[in-house]
């Protein structure tokens, strides 16, 4: 039984694949402007100076990380305080008691 159900699906898949093969491929070579085609190839630079510069900037990066950590810890404290305020009861006790009496 599954073979009969699968056969139309395979036929449809084969038809889709065959039809997609008939599609015209876009000409991508004409997309590059003459100025870009005539542009010189960029020079490759060694990685060692870049790695050394990143290591030299490490001290500045650590200071930035420390400032960011202080800023985030202040924000975390503010969000925790807000969450604590929101944990309280939504209804005042008198209103809650009145509503509960009405339900019973």
C-alpha cells in the first residue's frame, strides 16, 4: 500500500526536478562593473602584526570588559529589585477577600 501512495509523490518530484533543469541560468559574468574588473587585487598582509596589535589592545579590552561588567551588574540589580516589587500581591487584601467571598 505505501508503494502506491509513494509513486505519485515520486512522479511529481521527478517532474519538478526535470522542469527545474529547463530553467535558464542567469549570466553572472555581466554583473561586475568594468571599474571593479580593472581594480587591482588587494595586497595580502601577514597575520602576525594583527595578532600582536590585538594582544597590545588586550589591556584596553580588559578595562572595557570591567566597565561593561559593572554596568551590567548595576542593571541586573535594578531588574532584580523590579522583579521583587512585582512579586507582591496584585490585589489589595480587602479586594481579594471581597472577591473570594463572592466566588463561594
